């Protein structure tokens, strides 16, 4: 309480830390009267703030997660909605959904993460990356509880840090990809065309599935990636690309020929039809999960080691960089916003000129030894 002028008092009550800036937050009000009246109003002000918090604190974590999800998901992409819904339903609500928000402590959260990492009973232990996603969801929901003034502080912000090991790219070799393409060419021409496009353009699964025939210019030998076909909460939907922008990629003659053959075998290759579709009218694309499973079966049937469909993207990038294609060109084909992103992922494949540098240093040292 602070007196501003005769008969005017400023009241301020601490309401916790701002989850975005880390700064202390307060509620303020001005009252008029003498000191005794201002003190009584301050007591009532503190009680109101505490009552607001106690109401929110009596809500369960499950109730918080549902209210937060309903609000936050309004601006999310379909894939984010589906993945976050899965985290809430499978990993958070079953374990801490019934705990009161006001009673959830950092120790409880650390215990949950340890349980998820090690597994319990018949439950399968989760990877560090999955537990990291659980943490992101829980921390975001509890941050909203702080903004709603249900709790003073975010207990997830102080939980033990979960570090997910980064996975090094493990693309197929040229020989492995050749074996796979030869295997598919006669057995499954449509999947053969899909793999060919993915491997030569470096496009993501969603981008290739989102292709319509109007996106392919056979005369100019180019393909324009304008959307992504992804799993949404109620099934596959067409949405924006991951970077929310269109990009053009030039095609080699073999890929153009494969796509032309694929189009000739299509019953209704209209411009608005999906390139990879299992329906006669081409109105919907293949289901993303179906493609991944079909790809895995093809690897197994071809006698190849297992690798991810996404590794075809790494194959394109690694093969081009190792053969001296400029980083900027490869970055453009990958639809990276910055070349630094490409270098972070594929530094191992970028020619560094180490041999020339070593020889240069040797020459400098030899020259120094020969000088009198």
C-alpha cells in the first residue's frame, strides 16, 4: 500500500511470474479514504486474489488440459492437433489427469517423466523425444494456468530437463536405392513413382502426397510443391506446406518419364486430381500412414535393411552435397528457409577441402625450414 496523495492510496498485490518474460506480475487498484479504510480494502483485495487462485487450483490437470487444448488448438495445424491430442490422451491424463492443478508439484512431474522413460508394468518405455513432447505440452498448459491466475508458478518450468538424442541422417546408398527402385518398377509402378519423386526432389512425404497433376509441368520438367497431405484429427486433409510457402523444383529426365508413365496409367488424370490416389476419381490422396507401411514392406520384400521414408530426403541432400552441388541449390530443393539449416543437418556431406588445407600447411612449414 502506498499513499499517492491526500486521501488516495495505491494498492498492489503480487500474482506470480509472467510465463513469457519471467517478470513478477501484480494486480493494482486505487482507493480513496483514510489509512484505515485503505488497509481494510487491501486485506479484501488480497483475499479476492487468493480466492480466484484457489478456484483454479481446485481444477484437475485433466480439466486444465482440456480447456487449454480447446483454446490453443484454434491456431494449430491439423498434424499438431492430432499429435497433441495423442499426448494428452495417452501420456498425461492417464497418469496425472486427476491431480489438482494447485497440488501438482515439480517432484510429481519429474516422477512422471522417469516413469515414462523407464516404463511401468506392461507399459512400454518411451523415447526421450516422446517424453520431451510430453513436457512441452504439460509446460504449455501449466503456463496457461499461470496466465489465468490459477497458480502462482509453473511447476513444469523447474522439472528435470529431458534431452532427446539427435538422430544422425542415415540415408540409403545409391546401390540400395537402385535395388529398391528395380524391385518396385514392375511390382508396384505407383509406389515406384512415389519413391522416385521423393528421392530426386527431396520433398517431404506430405508434399509428395499433396501433389496434383496441375503441379507438374512436363514441358518445363518442373514440379511445384504447394500443399501437404497430412493426418488430421478426423482423417487426412490438405493443408499448407511445413514452411507455409510454395517452391519449385526441377526434375531430371528419368523422373519426368516415370511420372508420364504413371499418368498414362491413370484412369482420370485431371489437373485437379491427386497424383498418388487410390480412388478412381483421384479426389483424395493416399493415406500418409499407408504409404509409410507400404514403403517398409517394399524394403523387406527387396531384402534391404530398414530405413525411413524420410531418409530419401537425406539421400538427395547428401548425394548432391558430396558431388559438389552448391549448398544454396540443395537448400532450395529441400525448402529450407536458410542455408545454415542445411549446413547444420548435412555438414558431414559438405566438401571442406581438408586435404588441400593440410597440403598448404605442409608447404608453409617446408618453406620455413628451408629458409636460412
